[in-house]
């Protein structure tokens, strides 16, 4: 479907509460992971970061509401991933993309920073899931 994303090999990044596919060559950064309190992976050339984290669900907190907050109020936007309860949030000002996946108790989140276009970000965010779940068809 997405020509540029389909040509890249994917590898699976694992965090304590989230799993996502990402471009090949991403390596774990333990120093940045400790600093950000997330599981952080970097590309070989440091042009792309995937940081995996989570957010506890609570009253009034859902994947769509969290994505809306992460997108911000001015230039941000939220995109629902087809056939999944996963949302991509583009903040519009800081060149950051967030992915949020609905889950019962702890929602998986990914923060993508760096050189990635919108379609590639959506492609990878579509693979976001809870660490204890299996991929869903759809």
C-alpha cells in the first residue's frame, strides 16, 4: 500500500507495555531510555527515535482523547487507523508523532521523533499493540 514504507524491512521493538514494528536498524538506547522513562530505540544515523511507553486508563481517558491532547489545539491532527482502536496524533509544530492504542488497563503509546513522513508514521503506528496482546487481523 505505502510504497516507501513497504520497501523497508521491519523489525519489532518491544517495550514494557508496547510492541511496534519499525524500520530496520533501530537499536535500543539505554541511557535515553532511563532519562525519558520509556523504552527508546534510535536509528543508526540518529535521524529517527521510537520511544515506547504507556498511559494508565482512567475515567474519561481513552485512546482517542489522549491522542487529541497529544495533538494539541492549534495545528495538530488525529488520524484513526482503519479497523483498529489505534490513533496517530500529529502535533503540527514540534515534528513529533504520537501513536496511542486502546487497551483495557494500560494503553500503549509510541512517540516518534525525527525524519519520518506522515504516511510512514501511520504505517508503523498501525502496528502498535499492547505487549501482552497478539497482532489482530484487519
